[in-house]
């Protein structure tokens, strides 16, 4: 999967904010589906997906800060 910067090299503020909202909604859905067993493979996969989404959100926030 490409980074947010790769996917949005020339995106404007409106596009970046729309993508940020989409990623935050995905993160909320993922949070709601957090596995109970923290020692399971399912939890490990969930954690990796969660971390990837958080990284993408952070990248977008950085891009938005640069545009201001």
C-alpha cells in the first residue's frame, strides 16, 4: 500500500480533508471491531491495521499543516 503522500502528491486542502474524514471513519470502525483476546493472531492483525491507519492519518495531518 502506498503512503498518503504518494497517493495525494498534488491534492488540495478539500481533497485531503475528505480523505482524512474517510480514514478516521475507518479507524472508528476498526476500533469497534477490536478483538477481545489480546494474545490472538486476530488481535495482532488488527493492531497492524490500526497502526497503518494511524500512520496514514498522521501523514495527512502533516500534509494539511504544510499547506497552511
